[in-house]
């Protein structure tokens, strides 16, 4: 299992949607952390994303990072491989799931 | 024999011991029932008051986000954006707390899926693109939507408070 702690490995202050919007964007996170893990189609290992510790997540960041990876590799595959941990903000997990599911519509 | 008003008959004072005991027992039982009911109702009211203050706190957090959100939509600014995200995190944490609280009280709290969906819609309206963009401009329709979604949330929280006393 691969574990990614956003606050520790990426940024405590995640930014907006695109790289052009500024640092620590959802696009940057997706390309730096998620795309390399999804690129190998035979790899079905779980990816655990720890959301705690960050100052807060904008919808644009979440949609571009997680909805974006679902648009690239499919909703089913994303839901199967991604697992989210948020003790501070439990509703965030459901919120991200809606963005992943909406990506398939 | 004509009844003399103002004069009590002798039989009035002839109360038997059994009747005294019965009366005393009735008074004791009535006092006990009243005490138990008062205590239960009192606890119920206190719990309801606590839930109401929690709902009011959630409403205050939302008001803060809405107010800062309107300022951000006008002026932008990275610092303002970070403040809004921190406030939204606090609001989400408190909403989770209220949802968990539902399992702890013996009455129904009308907060749940629709409140959560309303909160997500409100958050999305404020923090989806162009949020965080250096030259992001919010449309007039988007600003109106934010107000509408905020009002819907406030209405839902007010109804939740009212329904606590049904």
C-alpha cells in the first residue's frame, strides 16, 4: 500500500485548480503524485491519501486532483484504488467521492 | 333541619386513621411522580438548549464564511482565500460534530444529508474556480447563488432549532 500525506509531502496550504493559478494546485498534485501511480494499468495496489494537517481544501483543488484522475483513468478504478483518511474533517471524504463520481457523468 | 351556614358539623372532624394514611400516601406518590417528571423534562430541555447553542454556533461560522466570501468575491487576495478555507474547515468539523451528536441524545436532531449537501453546494459555489486564481472574476449569477445557498442553509438550521421542541 502507498500512503500519501498531503500536508507533509505536498503542502499544508493546498491551492487552487491549475498550475497557472499559483503554487500547490490540484493539477500539480495530480501530476506529481497520482498520475505516476495510475500509469501502470497492472498495478492495483491501494493508495491511501491522508487529508489531515492541511489548512483547508478548495473545491477547485479537490475536483482537479481527484475528479481529474477519475476523468483520466475512470471512476471505478479510482474508487477501487483510492482510500481517504480524514480524522479532522470526516465529511471531506464523502465530498471527494462526489467529485470522483461526478467525473464519470 | 335547616342547614346553618358558617357552622361545621361535628362529623367533619371525624377523620379516621386509614383516611389520613391514604391521603399521606397519595401526597407522597404525587410528589415522587412530579419530581421524576421534572427531572426528566429538565434534562431533556437542557440537552435541547445545548443542541440549540451548537446549531447557533454552526450558523455563526457560516455567517463568517459568507461575509468573508462576499469580500473575497469583490477583492480577491491569497490571504483572504486562506482565511476562507480555514473557516470552511472549522465549519465542516462542527457540522460533523452535530451529525455525531444525533446518536447521543434521546430526541431527533433534523440535521443530516440535506444539510451536508447544502453545505457542499455553498462551499463549491465559493471555492470552485475562479477561487484562488490571481485574476479570477466571479459572475453576478455566482454571487447571487452564494446568497441563495447561504439563505437556504440558514433556513434549514432555523427549522432544525424549531423542530427540537416538537
